């Protein structure tokens, strides 16, 4: 017993070092898995407020770019005003009554909320964006986030007034996307190297791909509406051993200068996940 | 200003500088992330107990992590260099009893060459561990090596400039005073 105490006393510094290392690594591993860490809620509010002060000043330097992006987005939206709505399948409806049923009735599927960016980093391996809209303003976990130019990320942590968004520039980020031309689907990920480029994998070699082609979010994506810009093809990587292309994409969103984002609520999400879960159960 | 107050002010300044200046710089190259914040740990006084040194470093690293939303990623390397620092200082210090005569490691208290060695070793250790944690899977060794080297080079340049700009006048303390 005495020896144990002597040992602990002798190596107390080393043991403390090990304990502190374990604390730090545990934080890191847990956060990478669940995006929750001790004191993150309190710390998020404090760092969010400080970051917002900085961003308020910094935003003045990017006003021109923001305006340009907004004008372009408005023009684009005017061209597709009806696309946020989907029509129910009316071909199966069995109508006995002679009263006319409005077959053009549309159900809203996506709802948009704007949010200013409070903090934004792009130089890490796992990048996060803090936005000034939280649970008090109706944000929930796993909502999609886009900018005027294209996709930005996914909400991973919600505080009362601030939320943390996992940026597309994150090693764990993944989203289903399609080629605009042929509709072939694949998944988008980031390799952690350059914040200007994403990768799209699993595109069959039968697809016609060309440099400069547009890549959009697909219809099966569970957080984004279809047809949101992801990027344009910058390089086609032809892996000889597989039947799939890997495409290097130039991101549509300029991640370093985002000032405002749009958070997207999928109103039919619960129904979708419930239906999918029931299938898995059987 | 008392040493405690000075170090608290430094704590805040280093964090703010790292988060709002150096991390806002557009990436120059995929290898380069300008880090300077860990200089705070090198500037902590000689007479701090090792346990206290490591504890302050953990707190310092975590504070940065909460800003960058990467809890633990910077805290672990900070604790490592805080643990290593006393070893290195003991090995490198040339003047007899300099730890007692001066307050904290600097060019003046340790001399140019030993202080530079201390800075280089801690910088490389810090970055190696940090990049190692970021890239737990070693799928690309050259990326790892390149990033450590490039980031260390930029950090050393920044530290050099900081030391020139903010030359710390260390007072020589004697036992008789």
C-alpha cells in the first residue's frame, strides 16, 4: 500500500498529464460522435455573442458580394416560384361526388428561415458555422442550411439563441447529389484538403460527364429540397479499377464570405422517417 | 501590473488574436494554418508548479476549442507542451540559477540559442500532435508531414515577429533585493 502511494507521489505529474490528456481526447471523441460536449451549451452562447460582435464589423467589408449574391438568387427564384410545393398524386383519387375537387391543390413541403452567420471557420479539418437563430426561434437539429449560392451544411447542435451548423467542409459531412444533365446520383463528401473543392463519388461510368457540368442536390436527399446547387465539376477522376467516377467539384458557396444563410425545415420529414423506420422493422 | 493580471490579459488577447485574426485569414495553401496561440504557454512564469501549468494549458486549449467548435482538439497538444516545457527548460538553460533570477522564459533570460531551441521543439511537437489528432487515419502520410512542416514554419515566423515586436524586458531579480 505504501509503495502505491509512493508511486503515485513520485509520478503525480505524469499521472496528471495522462488524466488531462484522457479528458481532452474524450471530449474530442464524444463530440465527433454526437456533437455534444460538456459546457458546450453555455460556451456556445458566450462564444456566439463574441463572434457576432466581430462579424457585425466584418460584414461591412463584404456588403457588395452579399448584394450580388442576393440579386442573383432573387432572379433565379423568380424563374421557379412553384418549385417549393409538391402536388399530391391525384390519379388514384376515387371521386363519387359530383362536386369539383381542386386537383391543383398543393401542399407545402419545405419552409425557409433566414439566419445571420455569427461565426465561421474554414481552416480546420472539421469546420463549423455558428448562426444566430436557435431553439427559441424554432430551429431543430438536422435541418439543412443553404446560402444564396448553394448548400452550406446541416444543423448539428441547437442552443437557445445560437445553433451550430456542420459545414460541408467537414470530414463527416455527406449529402446525396445528382448531375443536372443526366440525373445520376452519388454522394458528396469533403477530403479535408482545400476549402474550394468537394468530391462526388459513385457516379456510374455510363454517365456523361464533362468539366463545368452542374451538380445539384437530389430528390432523395433527406435534408435539402431537390435542385439546390452543390457545385460544378472541376476535374473528372477516372479510377481504372472501379465502375464509378470520382468527380472533383468546385463549391458553389464561397464558404469564406457567407454572411446570411437560410435554414430549411422539411415539413414531411417525420412522416418520411416514420415510414422508412416501419419498413426496416419488418 | 502583477504577473497574475498580466497573464489573464494575455490569455484573452492570445485567444482573440487566434480566433478573430489568424483563423480568419483565407487559407493560403491547404498545408498552412497560422497558429500562434500556444506561445502563451511558453510565456508562463518559471515558478508555476507543473500541475498548475498543465491545468492552465488545458483551460487555455479548451477555450480556443469552444470558439472553433472542436472540443479537445487543441487542448490535448497544449497539455502535452505544458508537460514537456519544464524538461526542456532544465536541459536548455545555460546561466546558473536563471529560473530564480528571471520570471519567465524569454530571449533575455535564456539566451538566443536555447530559447530558439525551446520554441522550435515545442512548435513541432504541438503541430505534430494536433495534425495527428486531425488525421487519426494515416491514409496520406505526405499530407501529414507537409502540413506539420508548413504549419510549423509559419508558426515560427509568427513567433519570431512577435518576439521582435513585443520584446519582454525581464527584470533581473536577486535574492538580496
